[in-house]
């Protein structure tokens, strides 16, 4: 197991993606805002579903950090890097187009959560891109017994 700065950075981004929508950049659901249907049933707003999706993305980023820590060959590191780039793109797309946030611009999910998730997703993309770049300079792998 090799703990490189890239492993630590991915782990931090994964934890922040999990924690941000529920703690320091809260979605509307944290403040008790729900959508009420015609039958009186209360449902989470779109930002609540985005927060749940970001928890899944953050967990997968943590898995990628673990795979990077235990991966030995450059091919494994490049694959984990590509996986990380895709996860960073998903973190951005969940909050912008796939699920989105509330329609009102003054909700906390639009003013705090969405910019935070965009920055965290971009950070995952940058770190994963650096993993791909640095693993390409290691040369071909040699499997040792």
C-alpha cells in the first residue's frame, strides 16, 4: 500500500462530497423545506435527491482512493484515474442537469450547495487527471512474483 498525495486528496474530496450537502453547504431539506403534493404528502425537493446522489458519488470516490492506494501497476492507476474523472463529472452533472437543484435562486441549495459541489467535482477531475498523467510517466508495468 502506497499513500501518495493523490490518495489523500481523493479521500478528502470523497468525504467532502458525502458531508457537504448535509452539513456545511446544506440543501433545503436540512432546513425542513419539502414539496407538498395535492394529497398533502411531503416529498423532498430536487436538491434532496441530488444530495443523496452525491453521497453515492462520494462513496465511490473513496473506493477509488482505496484502489489507488493498493494499486501497483500504472495501468491500474490510469484506470482509477479515468474512473475518478468520470465520478467528478457525475458530481457536477448531478447538481446541474441530471437531477438539479431547486428552481428558486435564493434557496440555500442554489447559493451554497451547488457551487460547493461544482468545486468538489472539479477537484476530483483535476486530481484524477493528475493521477493519469503521473502514472503515464512510470513506464510499462512489470509483474513480479
